[in-house]
C-alpha cells in the first residue's frame, strides 16, 4: 500500500442505508516531508521516557463520551486549547483535525499530507509534537494532519476531527459502549497479557486487525483478518478485490442485496449491501448481519486488505484494546442480540451547517418509501408525526427509519409550499 493518508470517513448512501454524512475515517497513513530539524528533535527523545501522563496514582482515567451515530465523541484539548469535539477512531493511524481548526490553533506545518479516502484524494498539512489531553490524561509528541472536514458538521454535531493510533497506542483502552465511558490504563497497571478470553490483535501500519470468519450462505465460509474500526458506522465492510477473489456476490442470491452509493473526501464510492448467514469474531457468532461489499476501482474499497469490522458490531460489546500486548477483549453487553438492520426509508438527510436542528433532504433513492411518497431533494422537514423536527437529531432518525412496518407522517417545506408525506418503512435487505 502506498504511504498516503486515508481518512475515509464516508457520507454513506445506499439503497438500504440512510446517508450518514459523518466523516468518520476508515484508515490513515501519512505521506509528508519532514525537515531536518524535526528529525533531529525526534532522535534526541529519551527512549525510556513515557509519552503520556495519567494524573491518578491508580494508573487509570475514566472519561464519558457521547455515542452519536455509533461514533465515540469526546472533548479533547490540543496544546491546552478550548475543548474540541473529536471522534475516537481506531481506523486512523494518525490524528486528523479540520483544516480550519488547524489554522485557528496556530499549529506549525512541517510538511504536506496526502489524504486518500473513498473515491480519491485530498490535500492537508502535517504538524508534530502536539500535546493532546483529556481530563486526567495527557499525551505528548503527537502527530497531527489537517484535512477539509467542514462537512462533518452536516451530521448535526460540531465534530472537528479524529483521534487515532498515536494517542491510543499509549494505553490499554476500555470502551464501554453501554455506559458510554472510556477508561485509559497505564499498561504497567493493567493489560491483557494473562486474559484467557482475549484474542490476538494484529497491528498493520498502525491499524488493529482481528480474525473473523464469514459464513456467506450457511455453507461457504471465508476467514481472514479485518480492521477494527470504531470510526465506521457500517456493520461490516468487504473490499472489492477480496470479495472478487472469494466470489462473495456469486454465493448470495440476487434478491438478498441492494446497490448503494457513498461519498468520501475524494469523491463517490459504490458498494452493494447484502445480508449474509453469520460472522464469527472471537468466540461470538453474529447472525444475519448486513455487509457492505465495495465496487470501487480506486480508494479505500479497492485496497488489498479484506475489509473492516464497523462500530455497529462493536457497540454491542465492551471492547478492550491492548496495544502493548497486541490483544483485544470482547464482552457482550445488553445490545448483543439486537437485529442488524439498515435504512428502510430511502432518504439521505443532512443538517444545515449553521443550524443542527434544521434537517434537509439531500437526495431520495428510487423505489423506496420516500420516493413513492413524493419527497424530493431540497425538501426541509418541519415535523414528524406531529412533533417539531427540533425534537429530533439525525442519529435518532437513523434508528427510527430502521424499523420495519413503522409509519411516519412528515411535513416538509418545499419553497413556499408545505407538503405532507406518509412513509411506511420497508426492509430492502
């Protein structure tokens, strides 16, 4: 794989999935020019000096997070800045922030970053030696790349970037999705070296991978290692070359799939969503999940890796990541047995960047309830079932539109008109 940066955070659209205009990343490698001064500074670092500090003498710190669209959102500080909402993302091996915030913080660029995402590339800058902190936790000498991420605000939250491997690798990190807490342990205080239920977590260029066994149709199985990606709101993603090599689509009935489109930093992406028999990770079997099968010829989905395990699976566990011993622990929570569903409305929704309560239809997919009800691109939703749209956020609408048989009466503004549309959710996959 070329040494380039890959924040993929996709605004995912599919015929079976609501558009998630949430630029969470799939992966990131960095290509940058480094000055001689930077190289000398790095080489002078004392090898035994830790790059982090935990304030508590107990050796750990616990902080709350917001779970939004399956993303882990936390308020970080960069170089003692104001609190900034960033997504904790195991799918990036670099810390990435919005170019606008990079400039506001006065970070000194030491080179250019080339960001490869779904569909193409984008340009950014690179800085090093940043301090990134949370209450009770501080890390030093952190690398940062910038990227044009203003579109993250279309998700309805003021998220300004991603925190990845350079921060996470210092700790044993416990992600308690049910309680919405993160616990950062000093590896000398707690690690998974002697945990019998832990599984191997292989590191590849700063990305964590674990083995998964896919039962495509109940008869044919495929086993490989997939990236652990807390920053992807998908369920499970399979890259095109891997899918073609294993004839994944040929093993699935045509009526059990739906074509989809996505939009990444570099442009449009294509994929097919299909329901397969099961996925086994560790000792746990996930029955009847929906997987996304890339159709891209360039970008993330055309990569040589097998694919990713997304947050829609991970949120059903308490997840412990131990970068020091390359091990991972999964403990099911109360959400483990929930069914795996995707969007049944056919709507692509975004907020206005300056008004998170204003929700607008970006596009409508053909042959879905929204199209059949006459909804159009540009319609602004006023109310749902008599409740003002301000009572909802996009993450809530995602959950609502995944419930088969549910009916919703929408009032939308189209120019000077107010139009009513009744939608009944219908499963596509």
